[in-house]
C-alpha cells in the first residue's frame, strides 16, 4: 500500500514532467465555456440561437427601411441591446465562478493510490 500526494496541474518542472508523464495522464479540470478571446463572438452566436432575440433583430433590421419604419431606429435597438447585455453579464459572471472553482480544484491536494 503505497500512497503519494498529487497536486493536479501543479506546473512541474519540464524534467520531472517528462519522466512522470510516461506513467500518468493529466488531470486538469476545466469546466469554463469561454476564453477572453472567444467570449464576445461565441456568446453572441449563442444569444442569436434564441427565437426572441432573432425576432428583435428582425424588427431592428426592418426599422432601417424608411417605408416600414414605425419607431426611431435607436428606440427599436434598445430592447435587443438591453437583453443581450444582461445575458452577457450573467454568462460572464457564471463563467468566472466556474473558472474560480476549477482553479480551487486544480490546486488542491489529492491522495492517489498507487498499486
């Protein structure tokens, strides 16, 4: 019965990593959906998969034509922008909480049983 202590994703030195990676696979946990570069485009892509957001986008586009303009262009964009911003803020907060939890888990001590 031999025990060893493992720190998940502890960033070992390269020399030790080459030796240890032969026997053990990585066990880093990542549950976040976005990165800094992909947050805005990926979130917008997900937001416009919702039928309500597509409807408001259709109204915004339709209002740019003078023949069918009902409201001012800026007023028509307001509900869409408010909903998109609220959802983006909510998604950013949730993803940041996931990142913090992943970071806590990845740097916690773990006991591993070796045969």
